[in-house]
C-alpha cells in the first residue's frame, strides 16, 4: 500500500484545492442573502480537513509518478471529488439521498448535465451556482488545473495530463513543459468563459443567471437554474448567444491556444476536424429545420430554424439544454440528435462522445480497406490532414471502439434487467456514456432521472464516469497486469 502513497499525497492536494472552489458558491450565498452560507462553511471545512489528513498521512513517500499512477490518480479524483461535491447538496436539500446527490455531483463533474432534482428555481440560488460551477471545473478537467501546480507538490504531471486529456492523439505537446500547457489551456478556457458570461448578461440574463449558464455552456454540461432549462428565458437572443458559445466550446481549445501564440486565427479555420464540425452542425440544423417544416411542427421557417438550431447544437455538442420538448418532434429528429452526440464534438473540447477525429479516422481506415480489396499490394497510409497517423494510434482507436460498443451494450442490458423500458434504457446509456444528459422516454427533455431506482441510478453514474474518462483510464484498473509491480 505504501507504494501508492505518492498517488494519495497528490489526491489529498487535489481535494484541498477542490475545497477552495466552494468559496465561489459561498460568495454568491453571502451576496444574494439566500441563507445557505452555513452549508458551505461545513462543506469546506470537511473537505479541507479530509484532504489535509490524506496529504499529511502519505507525504513521507516521494517518487516520480509512473504512467499507471496517472490512470489510478485520475480515476480516484473523478470518483472522490463528486463525493465531496455532494456535501452542499446533502446539507441544503432535506431528504436527498446520497445516491441521488452523488449522481448529481458526478453529472456536474463529468459535464453530463443529467439531473435528479426538480423545483430548481426554489432552491437557494447559490446551490444552483455550485451545480453549474462543477460543470465549469469538469469541462477541461480539474486535473489539468492541478497539473499546473504539481511542481509545487514535488511530482511530475505529464502522466496525469495524458490520462485526463480527451482524444486519441494525446502525446502532442503545445509547449515544452506540461504545466505551461495546462496553464495556457485554462487561461484560454476562462477568457472565453468570461466573454460568454458578459454576452449572456448583455442579452438579458441577470448576473447570477449569466454566471450559472456560462458555466454550463462552456463546460457543455447542460445544468440550468430552472426546471424548464433554457426555455425559461424564451429569448431568441439569449439562445443565439448560447449557440455561438456552444459551438466555440465544441472546438479543440488547443486551437485557440495556438491561435493566441501565433497571433493568427488561421490555425482554427484550417483545422480539418474543426471544419468537419462546423459543416456537420450546419448540415444537421438545415436537415432538422426542413423536417420540422415538412411535418408542420412549426408554422414558419424562422421559428423552425430557431428551435432546430438550438436543440440540434445543444444535443450534438453534448450540452443537453432544452427550450422545447423535442421528443415530440418527428422521431427522426431526436434520434439523429442522439446519434450526433456520440461523435460530433472535437477532441480537446469540453464535449463528450468518441470525438469527431476518431470518426474521421474510422472512415479513413474503412476507405483504406476498400482500396486494399481492389489493390492488395498497395501501401495506403491513413492520414489526418498532412500527417500520417501512427499505427499505434489506429490500434488504440480500434480497441477504444470495441470497448465503447461493449460498454454501451452491457449498460443497456443492465438497465433492461432492472425493468426499465427499452427506449429509456438505451437512450439513458447513450446520453450518460456520451455525457449529454437528456435521452428519450422517461429521461427525455421534459423529464429527468429522478424516477430511476437506486440501482439504475448507480449504473448511469458509472456510465458517466466511463464516458468522461474515455473508458481506458477506468477499465485499465481492472486488468490484473496493472497491479503487478
């Protein structure tokens, strides 16, 4: 056990850091006078004490973190932090079970945006701030923030960064030092987030609502301060602002970092994945708009375009906001949207799913196999832009897709075994594995996950964790070889 003390030491430091993030809702509580400040006092002290105890108890063992330590630490952080994130919820909401509170906190940290709560507008405002702020923290990954300060803890951070960063090509460095990369990404993240909050306020939101919904928009998480989600505002201008920043958050944040360093936006507009992303969003919105008009769902093209654009982009980017009950649309539209959430966002964005770059690589691999059938001796490398994709990346991609399908099948069967209907079970797994939030049926945009049993809730919670850490970081811990020294 002492061999893992360095991992527990860093975990203790991250828990202490996490306790300080609760100062944000505490500040809102004092400023708004919602009477919930005592909740955060207790939660901060309990979290800080637990982190300090773990840090002091294990700091005697010092060594450089190995790759396997990075995967263990990432999984521990993403299972432990939501447990502490439940404290304000449990202390403030009478009768809330730990299962539901943990689901809510995990949903926030994994930027899923699925909720088990109702009457959100009647909760203390700072509690909704905390729910949404967890989405902002989880958006880029709180470990990326921790990597920036790991030198202060005396350990390296590259293994953690690689385990946490989404996407298939994680070894590419933006800067020579990993801590500098983490700080640069967070600087870009918070710069765009600040612009989003100011834009939402200018469009008509109050400052508290603007902060909360900025957190969810930038984290592509979908938590809102109202049961009606974005439909509570009924504002085309606010929806347009949200659409713009959801599209920005669906792009690889490393592109913005490179654009800033190079003082040119060319890298953003020439990136292959980004171009496919924009084309996919535009084409999908146009298709759903035409479908709604053809079925007479809305009386005019402008209204159909408004609701199609917001709903398609919200679900496809794995945000999960809703302004209308799109489950009542012609069935092709909601099914298409759930299909898009599985792959539409870019690697390095705050979205979930398998990422668009993986989809592009799969198509290129299929094209290569067709070519080999016709020309067996041809040497056809798989390229992405002007770069040849290494064989190990392609092998990892194949393994990832196999496990992705297996997890989706197993989780769906597990929910069906508990008595859940097939539409709710399958779409809940799709929504949780891709960190989207709403599915169809019982967990559709007009409902939530409150009606699930405890067993069903825990299945969905585990599915969210697997999706956020892209399967390998969690499942590798169950390999016997992982624990051999």
